[in-house]
């Protein structure tokens, strides 16, 4: 399976924040550390906030942090959430797509099983298991 860049960036944010869950980081700091567009990362962070994975603190000294313990957030739930907008294949789209193979297709059920096995595998690991130890010296304010 190939993850969308949006999901990849979301996982990077989650892994980075999991390294020190009590520390607030800004979107700008994470964007700079990972060389990701600030504007694109802002959209990713907003989506993770909507999904209940991150919370924001506004004002001086504000930033983002995990909304829950990194030990309680599985990779599977994050990837499922972030990838829900991206169909693996056209026939997986909510509107069914415009696949010419339906209804005779024998591939869809196999791809569905493979996708579920992929998610099940990710469900066995937490964000804490994949915490990314950033450069703490650069990140201190």
C-alpha cells in the first residue's frame, strides 16, 4: 500500500510529538525540522485536531501536543483516519467510482482483505513505539 503524503506527514507529526508528550511544539518548528511546507503541514495538523489526535494551545508559549497518551494511539487508527479520503482503488470510493470491471471483478474483495490486513498490522503498534527523537537542542525556545 502507498500512503498519501498527507498521511505520511501526519504520522511524522504524531511520532515527533510522542517523543516528549509534555512538550508543546509549533507547526512551524516541525515543518522546519522535517523540511515540509508550513502551509501543507498546517492542514495536516488541523485534520489531526479534528480527529481528536492533537490539541492546540494558543497564545505565548503555545503549540500542539498529543490529545492522548502516545501509548493509547495506534498507528492503525491514525492511518485509517488520515487515509479515509483516499481510496485504494477507484471502486473503493464512496460513490463506487466508474470501474468497468464491476460487477464481474474478482479483485475488489482481495484488495479489501489486503487493506484490512495492513491496518490490522498497524494496529499492533502505537505512536509511542515509533516516537521520533528530534533535535531537542534546536527545538528549545
